[in-house]
């Protein structure tokens, strides 16, 4: 601490430092408490039988295999739909329409969409994809709804990654005779790939944890389907299954087991995002 400061200033700085430290400790403590409690309550009920079998309504036994499969189907289908659209929109806004009125309106619309509650996306998805287009409840309707839900996240993270690439990379490529798209493809996107990859992994975490939008669009099905059949058949993801077991069946043991799985999966995705970014930077 600077000795030239007055005693009152020193006391104020010390108080603020202690307050900030306490805030950081509180955040870490809340995370540790929540994660630890979920793991303590849920892990004892996680077993191979629970993960590898279908639920039986007659016997009253829980099974997560259909929900795990549905979660994977929703993740893959949503990423296939949202990544080309989101990354393409971000490249256009950053590289082609930067500073234009169109870019300003699109960015404004993305910010508004990012603040809309997910339950409203589910309601619109049910009315439009399920009823109007006739897709029915299933993975396709749920994935299309999630595509709209996480599109702003993909656009914003990709834009921020593209903006970190030095302007000299673009100018150098074009000075060598490269066209606009060739310079973007060979000089800009590879150097922004770490941020784009991080955004994609975080988007997967958002998909895994989403339930409100899927309640209206993906359905409550507990039957194991193949990918094509699941597109147009009611399929409950792990987050929706958590609601079913906790609220509809009153099976808190299975609910806490699913909660523990989701907590571990979310932590793993965030750690994977950090590791991927570090390794990509080292390889550059």
C-alpha cells in the first residue's frame, strides 16, 4: 500500500479490498456449496442400471437412456442448424457490413433476443414449429427453437473473436492479391477459431441446461428412438426429465441423480472451453 496516502484513504482502500475479496470468496463458496450439495445428494443414486436402461412405468423404475439419447440428438441437431447461421451472420456483420445501419439493427435485434425469457421461445416454438408447420413435438421442433434461442450468443461470441484479429492480417492478405473472402477464410477465421470454439462449447452448455423452451417443443417422451424417429417424436432431454421425475413422479432420488449428472456435465463443458482456448493459443 502506498505510504503517501492519508490514514483515511488507507482505511478506505483496505475496506474496499476486503469487500472485493469477500465478494469473490462468496461467489466461489456458493458454487462449491451448490455443486457439492448436488453431488452429495445425487451421486449415490447414479448407477449403470440407471444410465443404460429405459424407464418402466409399470414397475416404477427410473431409466435415463432415452433422455441421454434425446439430449445428444438435440445438441447435434441444434449445432448443425445454428453454427452456419450464427458464424455466417457474425462474419457478415463484422467483415462486410461493419458500421452500416443494417449491422446496427441486427446487433440490436440480437441483444433483444438474448434478453427474452426462454419460456417465451418455447411458446412461440410450439405455436409456429409444432402447430403451424406441423412438425409435432420432437427433437426437430426443439432444436429449431433452441437455434433461435442461442443464435445471439453465437453471433456475439464470434463477433468478439473476429474483432480481436489485427487489421494488419486482413490488409496483408489482400495486399498479396487475395480476395475479400479468401483473406477472411485463410487469415481471419483461423486466428479467431479459439474464441469461436469457446462460444460453441458454451452454447452446448446452454443447450444441455435448457428446459423451459423444450417443455413445449420437444415433449415429455420416455421411449428410446433413433435419430430420425426422434426428430418427429416426443423426446425428453435430461433437463426435462429432471422436471418429470421431481414434479410429476415425485422421485427425488432420480431427480438428484440427473441434477448431479447435469452439474458435472456443465463443469466439464466449461473446463473444456478453457482448455481448448489455451491449447489453441499455444499452437499458434
